[in-house]
C-alpha cells in the first residue's frame, strides 16, 4: 500500500513542496551561503569542502571573470584587475573611501558610486558584488539540486539606504530573489538564540573585514527585539591589516612601493595579523620586486600597541548603544562575538574588560551570520515547521526627518524606532497663495539641516492657493523590513500627491557615521539655542510679511504719524532679525505687534462694515 505524507496547516511542507531558500553573508573578506536541512541550519561548502568563498573578483581581458580562491591568488600579479573588499565601496563616493591612496585601482569618480576601471571595462561595486553573489548562487543550486526560491542577504546594521539599495541591486543582477535584507547582528542573534535557547539581554559584537556593528537585543520566547544599535560602516579587519602594513614599511625602511609590491605586502600583513592572533608572533619575510628584502617579526605586544586606537573605536559605539538601550553592563547576560576579526586577542580582551565577562565564542564567528540568515530565509520561503514562528523587531540607526522653514530639522521617525514603521506628520504653507512645497528628506540627530545628511528632495505641486497656514500637507515616512525608506506628501483637500523612494547617490562618510550621534550630544545645548533663534527668525519673518501685506492693502487707515511709528518698528525688527540675539528679536516682534494693534482693529472694523453693508439686521442668521 502507498504511504501518504500529510502535513498539518502551519507545519513543514512535504519534501516535494520544500522551497529552496538560503541565507547569504556577503562579507568584506569572505562570503558564505547557508540553508536549513532536516531542521538544522548548515553552511554549504564548495566541491573542495571549503565553507568560505573569498570576496575577491578578477577580471581578464578576454571577458572571463574569476571569483574566490583563484582570484585571490592573482592579487599581487594583477592588482588593478583583482578587486578585494568591494563591500567597502558599496554606495560610496571616492571621498568616502579610507586609505584610497594605498589602493592599486584606477578609480573613476562620477555621479553616485565610485567605479573601477579594469581590462574588462569600467565596473561598479554593484556589478562586482553581483559576480560574488552569482558564485554563491551557483554553489547553492549545485548543492541543493534545484533553483532557489529566494535568499535573505545580510548587511551591517549601520549600512545606510544607499548601501542597502546597492546590495539589493547586486542581488538582482545575480538573479537572486531577495526575500529580505537582514542586519548582521540580528541574524547572529537568531542563530545563537535558537541554538542555545537563550533568553535575556544580549550584546552582539560584530567586527568583520570592513564593517563594525554593535547591537543590544532582548531575546524572549521567539521574540528578537533590537533595543539599540551602533557601529561604523568603515571600520574592520582591513584597517588592522593597514596598520600592520604601515608598520612593516616603517620597520623595514622601505622606499615607495610599486602596485605589485604594495599588494604583496598587504597580503603578508593580513597573513601576519592572522598568525599573530593564533600563535602570539608572526615572522614576515618577503622579497619585493624592487629587490628590497623584508625580514621583521610581529609580536602580540606590538600588534596590540599599533591597533590600540582602532580597538577604542569599537568601544565608544558599544557604550553609546548601552546608553541608548537604558542599560548597564550588569544587565547584559552575554556578548556574542561575530565576524572573523573578533578572533584578535586584543578585541577579545577589550570586550571582556568592558562587559566584565568572557565573550561567547561557541558558534563559529565566520558562520553565525549566514546560519541565522538561512533560518530566516527558510521561514520566509514558507518552509514553516512547529515552533518556527518568531518575531523580529529590528531598528533604524539614525533619525529621519524633514527640513522646515529656517533650515530646521523636524524629526518624523526617531532613531532606534522598530522597523518596519510608518509615521505621518502634517505640515502647512509659509506664504499666502503658495501652490507648491519642496520636500527635503534628511537623516541625523542634529537640529539644523546643515549638520545632517541630505537623503532626497522632491516637490509637491497643485496646492490650492490659500492664506499661509491654511493648507494641510500630510507627509508620510515608510521604512520597510529591509530598512529602505519611501516618503509621500499629500495635500489633504485636493488629494494631490507626490512620493519618492529614497535612493541616495552614495552613503555616509566615515566622519559622518562616527560623528552624527556623538555630535548630537556634544552640541545639544548649542543646537537648542540655534533652533530657538531660528524659530524666532522664522516667526519674525512671518510677522514682517503679514505687516507689509496689510500696509499695502490698508495704508489709508493710518495717519502719517502712525505710519511712521509702524515703519520704525518694522525697520527695527528687520535690523535685529539678521543677528543672533533671540531676546532682541522677541522684543522687536512685541514692539511691532503693539504698534499694529490699533491698525489691525481698524482693518477688522472695515471688513465687518463691508460684509454688512446694505443688509437688514433681521436678515442675519445668528
């Protein structure tokens, strides 16, 4: 007799209905792909049994593209056409890239992201990343024996909209259906939390090849709640490599290096970093193309000293994330270490010292993100089994808002808001008869637009002409589960609407990322003063325009002396409005209001007389 396999509603699908989904950790140094098999999340190896795929791409003159270990071997022989750490270029302009002077590539700067000139033509970071994703897609489909339904791709929590969108575009070029972009610390928390049945407050410390994230999460019975996040999207193991690279040049007293020698020495620097982290010392011997010979030894003590400032750059955002979450180190039950760069002993020691406990390393820091992404991908693809339901409550790292009159920022969605999220706020017009409104979307924590980052601009037209302040324009912000933003502006009476998907040309600079939150606190009192001043200036400008309009229409109601008195008050306000004395502006506004009180009363009387002219009292509806 036939054996039928039956699945209850909400249970896992039958084998023939199982949808193939993977989690992809698109890393700066290495990329991994994982899936769920027999209820277990596993990393998919290549034919040689290797789990890691080096995130290295080589372009040849004949149009062939090599990805992974083969490309890695060509770093020193063909540095211009062998692209490493492309993740650091995603969504960035030339001025955003650290240590660009030491990189061997021919950069082509233009609108949007930087591009790289190769023998195969000019390539964008999106196209290069797509080649890596094609390679892991091929690995996954060969291993799973079928076409992928979709993938969850992880990104650093501190990736901005440009970097997230660039990642999605790369996946689309690679023919991958993106089920969701998932923040790397959150993916790690899923893998760790489910593997260890963990509950309570956990910190996820994620230091990869090119990015750093810190997230504070509350884990409880299927709920993964991100309480706060911080980091630096331009800090990672590559920077530690660069410190070793500079130290070797200094110790060996080397002359300026050729491109080939520079790349060769950078490879040796990375190898030395890994060796000293494992064994406590690393001899570095290499003969350069120039004929110079390098023979130095890197010790743990030296490595710790030359990278001290980099370690400190990871601790400041960590402390800030704890403050944002309203927690102390005593509240944190465990610290999950993620990313290959966390293997460095100085990182392990610094984290243990900060949190007063040994960090958790029972899951492979290289694999944990991919494993968590695979679990989420399996769920989103519909391969649901009993107990597979959980809730992800991720957050946005920086506030989103609009520019208002006077160059002020009105925050619509504050930082650390749970995503997906949608919030709306009503705005109005500034001038009489205004029929259009410019909408300027900004990101940051400061009070003035000039201190925040511009994301996008668009216009809403077709506003019916009304007196200033009468129109109602509702601006709606929506952040999806991938952290991508869309903004819509709608005039409430006519229904005229304009919207934009925010795809900025390139991402935050290193200084902006590191400094935005810091500046918001260090400049808090100064910002409050500047905001109050700007608000007073805007109100004064409104009063001046209203007064000028009234004088133009009804000057005949004033005597020569009264007009002179008002003109003097107007002149006084015009003279102080350009200064920075808010009290003087307030006093001048009060003086002008007092000078125009009688004038306003006469205008009101005239309006009433005109309205009632020729009408009988009995005809009036009271």
